[in-house]
C-alpha cells in the first residue's frame, strides 16, 4: 500500500447542494458502480443513501464510506448529511479525514449549514477544495459565490476555473492553469474532451489567470519575482505553490460544474488527488498517558504500535460494527488490542472494508486507512492500541441537544423493547440523549432538531416494530446578554 497515493476525503455542504449526487458521479467515473441512480425519483436510490428512510425522504441521514480508485490513486470517500440535525455525522467524519470538498450551490451560495460545515473543517484543520455545483440552474453565478465565501466564511478564495456559459448554456469549464477548455461527452459524461478556449472567453481567461497568479504569488517569493519581471510562470511551479498553500489551509481553490448533468466532475477528482494531502502529509498527535501536557506525534508507519480511533458505531443484525481510522501501525484480523480508556483487551474478530452498506472482508488494515471492525464493544471516539496506557486521541466536539420530546410505547408490553432501542441509538449517536423525568416518570428524548427526533421515532417503528406516542416538542431556549452593561 503506497500511502502517497492515498486520499481520505469527505463531501460536506448545506442541504440539497448535491453532495450525494456528486458522490454518485465520482463512484461511476471511478468504475465503482455501473449505473447512476438518482437521489429522488424511484429506482434503487443513490448508492450512498442505503437506508430505506433516506430513499423515501431523498435526504442523507447517516454518513456512508466507500473506496474508489482513480489514476492509480486510492480514495476513501465519505458522503455526509447536510441537515444540522445530523451534524454529529459530519463532525465525526471530518475528525478522521485528511481533506474535504465543500460543495456550494451556484444559486444559493453560502447558506446556513455551509457556515457550520466551514467551522467544523477549521476546527479539525482540514484542507479543502470548494466545488460550486448546479451550474446549470438559472441564476448560477460562481463569481458571486466566491465573493460570499470571502465575506461570510472569511477565507481567501482563488478561482482555478471559469465557466463556459452559465445556467442552461453551461457547457464546461476553462482550466486557468493549463489554459484549456474541458467539456464532457458521451451518454453519462464519461468522456472528457480537452479543447482550445472558445474565442469569446480568451480575454476573460487571461484576466482571471492573472488574478489567480497574483493570489498565489502571496505564498511564493519565486512566483512573485517572475510576475514582477513579467516573465512566464511555469505550470509546474503553479501546481507546487498551490498544493503547498492548500495543505497549509492558506486559501480555498474554487472549482465548478454540475453533478446532475454530468459536467466537470472529473477535473474535480483530479484536483482532489493533486492538491489534498495524503495520510503522510497530515501531522496528527495524540495525548501522552504518562504526561498529558505533552503531545505524542503519530506516524503513518505500519511497523509501529497500532493507534486507531473508533469514530462511528453502527449496530446491525450481526453485532456492533465500529468504523475506525488507523493512524499508526497495523490492525490484524483476529488480533487483540487494548481500549485506552477502559484498558479492556478486545479481539478484532473481523475487519471489513465498507462500500456504503456492502462490505468486503480483509485480513489487515494499515496506517492511513479507514475500515470497519467487528467483535468489539466500545463507544464512539475511543482509541485502540497494542498496549494499555499507550496514548489517547482527542475526542470530537459534541454539541448540546436543543429540543426534547416525551415518548411512550402505545402498548404496555413494548416498554422493554423501547428501552433497548433507545439504548442502541444513544450509543450510536452522541447527540441523541435519553433521560427520565423524575416528576412525571416520562421518558424524554433530546436531539439536535425535530427532524432528528422524527427519524429516530420512525426507526423505532420500523426496526423494532414499536408504535410510539410522542409528546409536544419542548425547545430549550438559551438566553444570554449580547452587550456589556454597567449595574450597581
């Protein structure tokens, strides 16, 4: 396994910006699936939306992982939900990834959830590319979106492409580094045509290329000198400077296309490989057990002791499935490892590689990989290693719940089954809380929003066959002073 050719990336965005549609196209062009399905509109539903509820509602509820290969590179891809109710799915995915694609709608631009996702990416120091999707919609304007990103997200944005036509006339992109036009041909856009820039766009392309070079020259003295002496800047230098600055999160490059109409998705996948870091380039450190103030650097070296983080838990009919990112060492099937928090010794009975809800068995997983392990019992966010008290990875940020409802089974005999269901969901999802009201004896469930609790009540009905009566929602409003005031 050559780690230099490995990428762990996530796709995050506001609701309905086209994350799952984009993932579906990436899977298709990389040869992982052979038929494109739509998120809405019958059929089998998109590959990454495997739950029945997701297919019915046309939304993503849980993040799904898969692995694809592109130009001899391996990409672990995680598609995340857009609703703020399922924000923990995005949080825990970004916690273990090395890079991300921030998808924005060409008409909506930076929306409410884009701000949250941006904050999460900054919290974990994730380098990202921005992809302006839905360029075929009326009113699409990538230049306006770039402006909004600068204002609302306070990030430096540099356009790496400009569109050929807007709205219904959108027909491809001009690459400002290679100075070539890319169009898609074939039934599903699988053929990428490289052409000369259309004559009416040459002046615009030159103008935006100059802007791009000036933006990039801030990160390279060599490039600055070439620009000042008005010499030609070689493309190799542009790629080198851009990749280094993106990995340092100095700026966000902007790409564009329309996933639904199969246009300009392949150049985005090329950019993921070219600009986002491999596991070797991310510096990850853990907490040292003996001296908690001291950072413990981890190296993606398969010969060192194992350090893996369980970042997501899914209960399925065969037991608990634990998604794990391996940061250091090798996890072997049948090996025994220690849970760093409880010091319990546990056996990894099977290791599987996930493709949405399908799985393929593997014998070992190496540093830099994302896999699922069966046979262990742990909570989300725990660290595993070869010995007890080796090191511990910092847990992820879990927001407090904002809404509560009372639930009770419709018939008395289902009380125990309901308890089991709530216990399972609480383990899977750290933002889902269960408590009993001391005064009324009611079971109260709390979560991140009405949709969040709705989905869980619906899952209790489907997966456990329990009909529930749900009380009226109570919102826990928080008040706080916004300005400083003098008082006596």
